[in-house]
């Protein structure tokens, strides 16, 4: 029970106790003027009826206020739940958008990485081809220089016929 109801219950209890102690006076008939007419009735019982009517009206108003508060609380709870659901959907939508954005960005990065990798391999292939061509040209020019040197040496120094001829690629000087 709430603390506000306690004083009202205490007053009702004291009124009931007062009526019980003075019951014979409460039930004694008396002449009552109602404004338009005069009636004979026990004044104590009329006053006790008025107090009982006030108590019933007070209890009815308390029940009405509490029921209205409960109805309002339920309505607010439903509204709050609807707002929570709306916020959850919005958050889920943001997460979905973020996931889609991250997925598209990752695909874009992967495509850029694949393109860069392909370009790098193409460049490496070109560099390897150039290197191969340069090595062949260097080998050809070295072979031609060695051939020219051999021809010059043969012309200038007529090598003895018993020595074996120097083979190409054999850069050791003949012993003799």
C-alpha cells in the first residue's frame, strides 16, 4: 500500500470506531430538513452513509487513476518498443550498408591489386626479354671480338701446327 492511502484508511477506521461506540445515538431518529421537505431519520446513519459514499468515491478515483496510469505506461512501453525496433532496423540497415561498402571497396582493392600484379609481371617479362636480348648481343659481340683476336693472333704469330687449336669458350692460354 502506498503511504498516501494510509491516512485515509486511518480516518475511516477512527470514524467506524466512533460510530460503533456511539451506535445508539447514531440510530436515534430525528427530524431532518432537506430544504424542500422535512424527513424523520437517524442523523448518524445518514452521516455514516455520506462517509461511506465518500470512501467508495475515493477508492473509485484511486482505481481509475491507477488504471489510467497503467494504460499510459503500456502505451508508452509499446511506443518505446516500436522506437527500439525502428532503431534496431536502422542500425541493421547501417551495418548492411557498411558491409556492402566494405565488400565493394575490398573488390575494388583486389581488382587494383590484380591489375598492379599483372602490370608488374608484364614489366618483369619485358625486362627479362630485354635482358635476354642484351645478353645475346653481348655474347655475339664477345664471340666476334674473340674471333677477331684469334684471327689476328694466327696471322701475326703463326702458331705451330702441333698445338691443338683453341676452342671457342676456352680462354686458357696454350702451354708450350
